[in-house]
């Protein structure tokens, strides 16, 4: 009786999905508490209301974000390993799923070695022994050198690598709270109400943001969609955590696992 062997990259994808499910639950629960305060202040004769998040995002969310990135990146590395036939002499071989830039495989120009020279060397080492069909697919996943856009599927693979690498060597992922579709309302002494929307709906209002109000404003309130956001480094900016990670997971499945699994499964 034969037992079913599940490839490790499928297991990592499944664990990443579990991480994302827990992140979604914890973020929804925390945001539902409206975890911010609104205070009014006077600065240089300007009457302002300030939005403050007294506490940081719960640690369990940061932890699961770290695990999510690790599991997804490991799924890609496991796939790279599965694409290389075993060494005839039984020697172990370390490889990673290459994410560099479009054209990294081109011949290294003559001259002083640079960081790009090492990347080209790493590309050759990581893809050595892979079937040509697999290498062609992986070439199509390398991000362009310029004009990076965090909304494209290919860029998300690069963003995942950056998040994983920073978490591994330098710092935890940047996870912060904020408010989208923000508006400020208050009452005037004459009983009238004022509604002001100071920023576009897609602009993130972060901790310590301040808005100008009238000097007679009463019962000042700030409303909007409270979300947890993820900081990206290249290009620098913030994206909604849940929807972005859903897109990243989908990109790994559709661009890496789905097209490369049939090739890996055919390797003895």
C-alpha cells in the first residue's frame, strides 16, 4: 500500500493560508474596536483635532505576518529545489528561487565586479540543472529594473522577497494602523453640523494626523475605515495588509506553483 507524499511547497502554501486566515481574524477583531482617540488642540492660533492610536497593532498580527512571508518564500525555495534532479553522487546542493531583475542572465560586462556580477553568478547557480522549460518560466517572473509597481503580480514576488529578507536579517515587517475614507464632523453652537473630508478616500490617515477645525467646534468626531497596513520599501509606501497578502498568495500560486509543479513532478 503506497502512501501519498505531499510536496513540501504545497504544505508551505497551506500553512501560509492558515497564517493569512488568522491575520484576517485578528485584524478584523482589533479594527472593530475603533482603536483610536480624537483630541482637540490649539497650535499657533490654529484649532486642530488630532487622531491618535494609543496602542500598536497586536503582536500576534506581526508574528503571523512574519510566518506568512516565511512560509510563502519557503514554498518558492522548495519549488526551486524540486526542479533540480538529485546529484548522481549524492552530494547536497543549496539553491533558492531566484528573484533578481529582468536580464540578470545576460553576460557580465568586463570590468570591476559589482553587486550585479554576484547576482548574475547566483542566477547561474540557482538555475543550474533545471529543465529549460522551468528556466523560461522563471525568467518571465523577474521584475523590471525600473518602473516597479506594487499592483502587478510579478512585482509582488519581489515585494515578498524584500519583506522576507528584511525580516530575516534586519527588522520585522512594518505593520501600522490607519484610517481610509476619513472624514471629520463637528457641531457648532448654533446647532448646525459640519462635515469635512480633508483627504481623498484612498489616502491613509496615520497616527498623530491633525485636521483644522473651527474655533467653536464641539463634539468633534473622526470616522472612516480603520485598517492595518503594510509598509513596502521599493517603491516606498503603505498598502492594506489583508487585500495585499491575498494578492501575494494568489501570485505565488498562479505564477510559481501552478505552472512549475507539473515540471517538478516529472523529475525522477
